[in-house]
């Protein structure tokens, strides 16, 4: 895979062929029909999620207030938890162990959350998320026939196809935002692959983990890189 963000820096100085088109985020956001879709775009762009990770999130995985009860990260974050039994078939690729402790998710893979992600999340939750949903998953279907049922990664991909068609910017794949995120973090951290790796959760699949340590999720350098990418510095 040429997409690994840990490949030498020279390869990312060139424009990666799998990156989204310029301004794709803004263009797609304008063309998106629902708050849910706008949220998905912002979470992919600012969070660098794989689509399976995003569609697999449960509301309980979201720790969107500072100093959450898990004690694992002072900043706002989510826990990406591998589950084999999600009703929409979404699975996080990484299988970091996690558990529920005193009603709070602990463990999994921690991903920091930007102000824009918080904003689009609240817009979605307050205007579209149906009352009385019991499965607890974050992303749900909004059409009247299936309203409230979990939204599958395949449906999310179809949304991307139709929104990018409507926007007239060619086919934009959700995963291209993950490449963009990695590239932006690498640039913002001056090529610090360790920070980029942990920002996007690439750790488990690579042997690099055996060579380097881990970046703390509250590490100041890590925060600076993220905030540069998010435009919040
Ligand atoms: Zn937490």
C-alpha cells in the first residue's frame, strides 16, 4: 500500500494521487443534504477516521467534554472500539482492547475531536437524531422507512458518491480524507511520523510500533499539530 503515512517524507511532498480534490471538504459540505452527512465529512476530514471506524461508533464512545471520566485523555475525544456485533456490520479495523468501567468506555483507540467535529455533531444530534433509538449507534438512517436504524459503511459510501456527483467534483472516496489528514499532520508536525501515526491510529498494523514509543494523546506537540490542521491555533 502506497498510502502508509510512515513512508519516507519525500513521497508525501508530491501530491498524493489518492488525496481528495482541492476544497473537497467545503464543496461536499455545501452539497450535502443532511446534518448527518455534513458531520461525516467533518469527522473524516478532521478525525482521519476509516469509514468502518466512524460507522461503528456508539454514542457511549464519545467523550466530548474535557476531562472525561475515562481519565485517558484530557481533551475531547472518542474511543474507537472494535465490535463484531454491530447491527450495521461496521467494524473498526484495529482491535485494541477496551472495556466499560463504571459506565464509561475505557481503552480502544483514542482519537481527538476538533471544534468543527463537535459543532457538526451537535447539529446532527439536535436536528436529525431520532428520539427513542435503542441500539446506541451514532450514525443512523434518516429516510422515513428506515429512520433510526444503524447506517452502514456501504450506505455512507453511496452518500459520498451521490454528494460528489451533485457537487460536480468527480468521485471522491471517503478514505481520501484519511490520506489528506495524515499528510496534513505530517506537514504540521514537520514530518514527525510518530505523531502522524498516533493521530490517525496507524500503530497496530506496522512494525514501526516496535521501534518507536507512543505519543501521549495530550502531548503538547501532538496538540499543536492537530490544531494547525484544524485551523484552531
Ligand atoms: Zn475517554
